[in-house]
C-alpha cells in the first residue's frame, strides 16, 4: 500500500515540475514571435536578435551545396 502511494506521489511531483517548466518557458517568450518583432520585420525587412548574429546567406548556401553534393550509399539489406 505504501509503495503505491509513494509511486503516485512521485508521478504527481514529476508532472507538476514539467508543467511548471513549460509554463515558465512560455512566459519567457522564447521560441515565439512578438508583435514588436513583426513590426521590426515589416519596418527593416530583417529581425535581429541580441543573442545571435544574423545568418550569412553565402555560408548557408555553401553548407547546403556541400550537404547535397555528398554521395549516399544505400543501406545493405540483411
């Protein structure tokens, strides 16, 4: 009887922690676009985030070309 109680108490605690973490991330605004960001995109045509440098399009193209130029071997069937 005690083991079932301890198990369910642990499950409820883990669920509460996960829900709290998800809510705190949602309040931080990470991973979402705000109205101010949309206005900046409309006005400037770009969005600059303080934490990261803007992407260099030439580097992105070079990496993409390199990726697609690789040869892919078919997997061996067993």
